[in-house]
């Protein structure tokens, strides 16, 4: 799925959408970094934050669509022009090898291969995923893309970066200790 936001606290909106999906039983398996992206289509609006996620769910694609539309509504999305400003937009990009073409739902998402804001985060998360209709990987679709809109990876928030730094240092310390223990055990055995 693809998540986008360009109204209000964008980082918070993205996190809230993930939390609401999780609350409704959708499991987030993988997520790309957040990207700051230039609007495509209707360009007279603020830049977006975008992200691509991989989920697992017991819902069929139509029920998943109903769920994400409910989350968009709950998060204050009002009907605007296509590609217009929104606190959150959630699209289904792929559903394994499923191909659906109905009035309500099209999977694979018909514009995903034309949008840098989808292809760049998707390529970061899973470059080798194959588009079931175009029979090309996400990496190949990105190379072929003629979209010139700007997509920049965002750094994680400072607290998170600091948290991760502390976590990494603690892990390194405990691994060093474990290594020492392994060496001394080895020493006793030989
Ligand atoms: P959006 O403006 O992105 O919220 O999409 C508008 C409409 O597109 C929705 O009301 C859906 O019925 C329809 N739609 C068709 N295919 C998809 C898809 N793969 N993911 C999300 N919405 C879709």
C-alpha cells in the first residue's frame, strides 16, 4: 500500500494511519522510509510525505479498500479534487498476483508505475517485487519512469535517531560481552 499526507502534521498523520491499520488487525510487515515528495498532477499545493508499506491481512481487497477509506474519513479527509490536499491518502498498489479491474477497485494500482513517490519508496522496500501485469520489477519500472517530480528521503526524527543510536550501542555492548563469554568458554573447553 502507499500512504501520502500533505495537510497538518504529516509525520504524525502517517504514524496514525499505521496505528489505525494495526488496530484493525492489519499487520505491517515492512515499511519504507518516509519521503518528502513534490506534488504531481495538481501542483499548487504543499509537498507530500509518502511511504510504501507491505501488510498482511485476512481481508479480501474490497474489504481492505472499505477499511482504508474508513481510516481516511476518520482522519478528516474531505472529498476534494483528484490528487488534491489531504491529511491522509491510502492506496492499494498490489495484492500479490491479484488482478482486479472494477469500477470501485483497480489492482495493480493503475498509476503506480508512473509515480516517483510510489516507485522510490517501493524500490527501497522491495526492489525485486514483480508487477503482475507489466511483468517488470519495481527497480525496472523505476528505471523506465519518465516522472521528473522530486522525491527526497527524510531522516528519522531526532528522538528516534537517538533512540536507535542508544539501542545499537547497547546491542554492541551485549554482543561484546557475549563474545568474551564465548571466548572464555572456548578457552575452558580446549
Ligand atoms: P483516492 O482519491 O486515491 O482516494 O481514490 C479514489 C477512488 O479510487 C476510491 O474511492 C476507490 O474506490 C478508487 N480506487 C480504485 N482502485 C483503487 C486502489 N487500488 N486503491 C485505492 N483506491 C482505489
